C-alpha cells in the first residue's frame, strides 16, 4: 500500500526575529528609564577658582532658581525638607550636606535650607561650585 500522506518534518530551528525584536524593545525601555532616573533638577552652579572634586558620597540638596528642591535626586517640598533630611541623616554614616544651589538663587533661600538642615541634625555643609571656563581665544 502506498503512503500518500506527506511526511511532516519537525523543525528544530528557532525563529530569532521575535527574540531580536524583544531584545531591542527591552534595550529601548531601559535606555529611556535610566535617563529619567537621575535627578531632573538642573542647576547652574556658581563659579569659583577653588572648586574641587569631592570623592565621597554626601547627602545632596539641589535647589533651582525657580524654587523646586531635590534631596538625593528625589523631589521634595520645602515643608518636608527638614523631616526628609532628618531621615537621611539617620540612615547614613556620612553627615555632610552638599548644597547645589543655582547661582541666581536668593540668599534667603540658602538660609532657610541651612536652618532646616541644622534643625534636622546636620552640622557640616558643602556648597557646590564649578570651575570657571577659560576665556575664548
């Protein structure tokens, strides 16, 4: 008797196109989310000749000229800043507060931030600056 049914071959190949598509989608997803993880608050730091790099990780408070505040790259309100600084000071061994204040920021705002941080228990402060750019030739 003749076997008229076509024989089906079992495919042992793996279709790579869907796998590559998923990898590219994951790559794009992680690229987009990683860029949004870092602090969103941009500050134009004042210039100083004595500006030095700091090697250790401090508690960072960023304040823009418009007024928003970030504590360790997390947005906080000025009312919650003191309590959040107190929490950070209790969690970390390093007790230094690094203030990144925009150069257009009013001095009164600096005073309020330092006063709130002192009430939270901070005793050492560093003001972030940047080296001036060399004059163009």
